[in-house]
C-alpha cells in the first residue's frame, strides 16, 4: 500500500468507522482517530507518516525481542508452510506443541507436571480458575471455591479473569466481579504503608490481614490466591521485602493454592527467568503468555504441579474427558514461534543481558525520581515506573482532571517514545534486546517530555 496522504486519511477513516478499539475511549476515538503503526525495526515502531518511536513498553509488555526479529519471522513462515493448523483435542498433537510443553516444564521455577495451552493471558487465568474448581471437586471439597486476588492486580478481561483483576475500570458496568472472587490489599508500600512502617512490617500487616480474611471467609471455602510477582498494569508494584514469604506461609496454613500470574514477569523481565524466582514464589499453578512468543503470535500457557495434575487426570477419567480447551490450544504456528523465541533467549543469553542492563535502567529511573513531579520511582530487572505526584509523601496526587499521566505519555510520544500511563503512573518495559545506547536515548527522550511537562505544571 502506498502511503500518500490520501491513503493515510482513507485508512484512518476505515478504522474510525469500522473498528471498535480495545481499551479505548470510543467517543474520543471518533474525534481523534487512530495512531496507525505500520512496521517495526528493532526496538522501534514506525507510524503511517514514517515517524519512528522507541517502544518503551514493548507494545503491551510483550515484544521482548523487539519488532523485527528474523528468526521468529522465519519460524512462523516455516510452520505456516508445514502445518498451518491442527488442534489438540481428542489426543491429537503436533511436534511443536509437544516440544514446547517439555521445554516449559524444563524451565519451570518449581517442579511442574503438565502444560496446557491457550491464546491469551486472560484465557490462561480463566483456565487456571477452572482447573482449581475442577481440582477441589475432584477431591470431594466442592465448597472450596473462592479465589483471592489483590486490589490493583491485573489478570485479564474475560469474565473470570476480569473478576480477579482488581481495577475498578474492569468491573464498572460489566456486572463484575463474579461471586467467589475476592480482593485483598495492594502491596504498594509507598502509597499504603502507615507512617514510619517498614517494608517488613507492612508485609506482616498484609499477611495478617490475609490470614484474617481467610479465617472470616472460612478456610474450607477458599481455594486459591492469585498474584503477579510484580503487579504490571496496576502500576508496576514491586512487592515489599518479605511479602511473598509471609503470604505463602498463610496460604500453606489454610491449604490455599498459589497461582503465579507470570504473564508479564515470565521469561526474563525481572532479571531471572521467572518473577517467581526473583521473589521466592512457589506456585502450584503458573500462567504465562506475552514474552512466551515475544508477542509475535497469540499464545499462553498454564503449568500445573503434580498435585493438580493428578486430580485433573483422575477426574477426566471419571467424567470421560477434561472438558476444557480452545480451538487454538497448542496451535502449531504459535508453538513453533514460541519455541524459537525460547531458543533465541538462550542463544542470545537474554537473562545475562537483562542483569547487565538493569542497574543502568534502575539508576536512570532513580534519577527521574529526583524530579519534583515524580512521587516514586520503582522497578526491577527491565520493568519500572515513575509515579507522578506533587510531592514524595505517598499521600498526595495531581487532580484527576489534570490527567497528568496521559499528558506526559502524549509529550513522550511527541518526543519519539512510547510509554504507558496507568493513571498518573508512567510505566516502562522496553524490549529485552535494547542496547545501552538505545536505553540512554529512551531516557533522553523521556527527559525532554518531563521538561515540557514540568514547564506546563509550573
Ligand atoms: N495477566 C497479566 C499479569 C497481564 O499483564 C495481562 C495483560 O496485560 C493479562 C494477564 C491478560 O492477558 P491478555 O491481554 O493476553 O488476555
């Protein structure tokens, strides 16, 4: 397609008149139209006017290998030529899905027994919820069904996963959350700690509150607790010291399963293969997606440990089938691209790379944290955030009507950088292949956006 200004306009019009956008204010979209992205180059994407942007968010926290990796394109093309589709119902398999399942078990942070495949993080978490319910029914504990999630956790948008998500915008007017889905405190020390409370004391208080909540609900009714090792869409909340250790002690005491949602953290983002390793989680079920294929094709996975697998196996034998699965579970093209992605991580020593770059990334964030308009800078590995606030107390915020976060993200875009505003929190999650020079350039552009923002709010 040629990119004359007429064809650009025509395409934008097609979009505005035909496309109901994901996570977009539909009313505002009708007026402002789309940002049309036409191609990718390494850590950059290019719009329909030829403007290039450093993608500081890897798209939606997923394009870990950037936007033009030739090995992934080739793996996909080859898979499309060989077996473009087959399913995994009724004992059917394909070489890529079997290899990918084995590979994921080998990489798992704790011993896992089987891997189930889906297409998105939401589907993976929905599948995990159904497996938990199935598991306790199989064990003859049909009353043990509640799932505890956290305020500001993000687990997706399907009916069950949106119920687990702890953000008001995902519940309002969708008649969610479902019953059985509960939320406990967000572990954001800077915002939620009491005056003078240490991270450890804060973690103890949250674990005690969880304990009390489980006791109040009745331990026989609580099946699982789901957590992202680092909360992503809720604002990149890095857990306070000792948090997961104390939370897991409570779960163990009440025989409550742990589901680790590694949809963002998985595959190196926090500096280890899994966020569970960085923060000491020992999950019974692990969900992952996004960087599993570097975002190039839709695929997600649910790993279950032997305890869950044994009951799923017994119950599917009793009922005649495990009545759950998607047309595209274990899609051969998606699995081939995911396998190649994992191979590239290994060949290119991606974990070493994240560990080497992380101090530079975190130091730059801290430097931004000294600005008057930044309340807190936080991060781990190559994921971080700058929370805009008028001071550093953790108790104040810019007026919502000022839309400080979206304004800063817009200024960054004008400077050639994509960041994401989640309320007044600016998230950064660059491709793991970013070089030192590109990282410096990212922060230089962000610095110019901040300069302009500060001039506006002064
Ligand atoms: N879990 C986490 C931690 C996520 O960040 C996301 C998406 O951002 C999801 C689940 C949902 O994934 P999807 O959008 O692929 O359904």
